[in-house]
């Protein structure tokens, strides 16, 4: 984007990559970890999963609020455009 908005920032790029891909990968690994290593107390992967969810919500909020976040189709995002599928 050549219009000089903050959406060109490295922080904005990292936040979008995190909430779209990397953060979800953390959740998948944390959810599968007890199955692969049953001897480890389940509270550890549960804590990682919980922190992962909180970090995804925070990353999306910061992306929308401070970095000019967009939806996956390129339209400007707002808290009202965040949909939860059931």
C-alpha cells in the first residue's frame, strides 16, 4: 500500500501472519501434545492453549486498532466484522 498508512508496518505484517497462521499452529500443537505425550501433566498444554487463545485475540485487536487491520478479502476490519462460526 503506497498511501503511507500504518498498514505497511512490519508489526502489522507480523500480527496478520500470527493471527492467521502461526497462532493457530500453536493451538493445534498444544491440543495434540497430550495425545503424543500422555505422561506430561495435561495442565501444561492446557495453559499453553489458553495463552495461545488470549494472544490470538490480543493480536487481532492490536491489528484492527493500531495497524489498520483488514479482513481476508481486503476490506477494512472492525470489531463488528469479526465473526464466530458455530
